[in-house]
């Protein structure tokens, strides 16, 4: 859908199109001077046509006055011819039709022309036409002004401004109605097609330039200057598919704006400017929703373009995909120089990748921090789930914010799909980091179709152009992206301890152990049971055992976020009352957070001490480690 339009296409050319009368047209204009001067000698034709019971005064073969009052025609038979002779005399003496007026007198409404009475409209004559004499006189006076003021030939618009390749009509009017003939000077700038049925000339811009069109009718000529220029650009449309409930609104707004900007194709030297704000729909209906972003494109020697870059939002279900690999960029964590490429990874066909990055600037100069994707040699469709946090100084808080943004969107498969052409580069991050500022985030990528997409994270000087550089793939990629743990806690038995990040995952070659397992999802199935005869409460506690840490947890689907915790501080994730013999199932999903100190652990313990009876048998906890967790 192309909703752009050019403006204004016909305006005062001395202002809009300087130099519209080039030298090449000068000779042509001089050649038409004789014809133009002939307009001064041209006079409208005036005649009376008699019909039974009426007489019609015609000007340039167009009806002007109709005399059909039988009594007046019988009393003054030559009245129409008298009026025609008076008009002819006035025309011969170059009177100005604009001075025709009406004066009401007791005898009737007098139409005055050239300083004298042209005719008097009586009540009887007006009654024949079911008007008052004043109304009839004003109507006749207006018609006389219009027909006597008509030039022999006219053109509207009087000058034409044409975007290259587009067609605009020039309406031909005037008193003469003969065949239309057209001459162009120079030829080749516009193409002129005469449409006799509509009394117009269709002008099409075929090359950039300017000139003059001469339109001749019955020996009389009117000239129409024209100019042909390129439009400053064009505005195209695009479709963005969202998955789940889509990205959060602020993220979606940025994606829509970036896609809209890609839809705008300016000519060299032209400038794109946003022409107002836009609104996102509150929800996306089954048929989709269109977001229109007003834009204008301007440039010297171009016609300005105003329009709307439209992005159509549609929903698409792809289903949540478990990542095959974890890409991890944190080396070095402190950026003490412009490292250029920090991380390069490749997403292959039908592969899902989680990417976690966490870097802090330690430089006095600003850093251009960018994340870009470059498609391979085949068209691709890439699902993106965005968990990038806004840069900030607090390195603990930003890692926390990234996980808090990522978890609900990933679990609900709430992202978007980008279509990428072969070799196309897409910029996801383009940030400026001041000293002590940290950038941290988590992305989820699924290559739905295509061959491969290269991911690259960079730290460059601020004036470094964006773009992916040639680099080897980083070795820090891990096939373990999720650890499942099953744990049972029995009231009266030993406390349960569930550790996160204690045993680092490794690369496929068993190198570069990921200390802390940052970015690895822990999925804990916790069974609580009370085999005692006493009511009790099981408390589930987050314990940051390795140092200052924060945590983001989904506990039975509810998001729980901790504050900064410094050992021996603890945070209660939940307290669960248990009647004698009662059991409860708790599911906890979490991830070691970038910026925090892991490993950490969850402790499960009773609220009240358990009093053992002599007949009680020993009760113990059981824990089943999964995927290497002990």
C-alpha cells in the first residue's frame, strides 16, 4: 500500500520552480509573441438566434440571455437585436465587462454596461421566469460578465509542475471550442496527449527539465510553462508479524519506527523528517492493524513528498522453542579500551539461540555499543524475543531488569518476526555508554527459515560506522540452556538446598566453563509434604550464598523479584501451610542474573520446629539431580 502524495504539484512557479523559463524556451516564447498580441484583437462573437416565441442572445455561441415574454416581444420586436448591437458597440470599444452592474428603479431593474443602460428588466418579464426583477437582472448581469470576460483559449492550471513519470491533466477552456493542437519546446521533457472529449491535455513527465507547452485553438494560443523534477523519495509499506502478545509496548514502538524508516526510500541528498506522532493499537485484531507514521521527504531540486509509512501488525503463532545454544558475552566485563568485536556467533537454520551479554564501560571516552544481525545468502525469517535493558550504572540492577523483561516474554513466546533479505543487516542495539555505565540484556532468536544469520556485538569509538566485521566465531557457546531439578521436602526431615550455578556448564569441546551458569534457565519441580501429625509451614527462601545478588523467579507462574541481598540476608519466595498428611507442588523457574554473584541457592525449611515422637520413624528428604546437578 503506497499512501504517499506529492504537494503542491501546481503552484506559483517563480517561487516553487526557479529557472522554469530556460534559454532553450526563449526563442519559442518570442515566436509566440505575435499570437499572444493577437489576443488583443480578438473579440467575442455576439448574435441573436430566433425561435418560435423566443429569442436567444448568444456570446461565443453560448446562450447568455433568453427573451421569451410574448408581450414584450410583440411590443418591442427588435429588443433582443438592440441589446446585441449595444453589446457589440461596447466590445468594439474595449469596455471592461467587470463594470457591468444592476440598478433598481421604479421602471425596472436596469443592467448598466459601459456607463449606460443596456436593458431594463421588468416585473412582467421576471414573472415569466418565476423570479423577482432584481434576481433576474443580477443573473443576466453575471452571465454577461462571465461570457464577455472569457479569453479565446485558457489553460488550468496555467503552469504545470510534474513529478518524473507521473501524469497531470491541463484543462483547456475559453471561448473557442475548436480542435486542440499542442506544441512542446523542448521536446522530450514531457509527453502531451490531447483528450478532446474532456477538453484537456494530459502531460506526463518523461525526463527532468523544463519548457513551455503552446495550446492552439482556432488560431488562438495559450502557453503553459512546465517543469519536471524527481520526487524526493517514495514511501513503501511493510508487515510485522508478532508472536504471543508481542513485545512490550515501548520495544514495539521502537521496532515499528525502525521498520517505517526502512520503508522510506529517499533520493540522494534528500532528507527524511517525521511529520507527527503515531499511535500503536491497544490490541491486534485477527485481521491485523495498520500503524501509520506521518513523514515528509525534502531536498533541493526535488519535489517534496508527504505521506504515511505504514506498518501492518499481524499475529502469527510459531510456538515456544527451547534454545539449542546459549551465547554468552562477558569477556571482558570491564571495557577499558575500544575492543571492536566483542562477540560473534552464528544462528543456523531451524536453530534457537539464547544470547546473554553484560559489559560495563571503564573508559573516560564514550563507547558506541552495538548489536547487529547479518543474514546469509538466502531470504530469512527470524523470530526475536527482546530482553534488552536500558543502560545504567547499577550493574546489579541492570542484570535484574534484563531478566525481569525477558522471562515473561520468553515463556509466553511474545516476540516478533523479521523478514531479512539476503545479505541484509539489522541493528538491534545502537547505544552510547559513558564511563561506569553497563549494558546488559537477554535475547532469544529462532531462525524459522533461511540458511544462517550472523550475530555480532561491538564496542567502538562513537564515530565508527555500523556494520558487521569479519571475525572468528566466539568459543563461548553452550549446548546446555536449561537444567531441570526435582526436589522433595518433607516436614520433620532435613532441610532442602537447591543450588543454582554451582556446577558450570561447558562448551561442546569441554572448554570455557561458564562460572555461575549465567543465562541458564533452572526449572525446579518442588514437592512439599507433611507426613507428621502436626500442622506446619514450609518456607522457601532465596539465599545469595556467593555474595551480593538479586533474583528473578517465576513461582507457580507469579513473578517475584528480590532486592539487593548481601549475605547473610535472605528473601522469602513463599510460605506454604501444610496440614498433617498434606502435599503441595511448587514450580520455580529462575536464571542466574548477570551482574549478580552466583552460585546461589534456595533453602526449604519448616516454620516451626518438629517435635518427634518416640514411635516416629526417620523421615528424610529425597532429591533427584538432573542434567549433572548434584
